[in-house]
C-alpha cells in the first residue's frame, strides 16, 4: 500500500535515503483517479526497494508548495534525498516503473 505523504512526514522520508516517489493528487482530479491504482500497484511491487506514496495537495500545502506543484497528477522521483525526475500528467505503469528502476 502506498504511504500517505504529508506536510509533517515528507522531510523524514526524504532523509531516509531510499528512493522516494511521491504522487501529488486530489480526490476531485479525474486523471489522478487513473494514476492512483498504478501507484498502489507499484508501491506493492517495489516494497522494500523504494518508498512510494501519495500526497493530497488539498491537505498538504507545504510539501506541494516546496516542490512547485501546479498541475496534478504530478509524480516526483527522488534519489538520495534529491529530486531527479518528474512526470506531469497521467502516464502508463511502464513509464513510472522505468523511472523507479532508474533510481535503484
């Protein structure tokens, strides 16, 4: 299951040093509803290798603002605590998996 990423926990997740993937979404966003199940599947498949979570932009202004999220869905990819890749808009599971594999 994907982690819940919030204003209060994202910095400690980044500090863990594991690859981190954050899906920025909102309940009212149609394309986000297509990406959500893909993120859940990837979270299960990469468990133990990468941290994969979802951040509701309506409830977490700080983290969304820090990374300049203006469009959702946006998925950010971090390696060693640093932003290394971004996917704006919905995409295929294969696209997200390839980006995660590049982090490992």
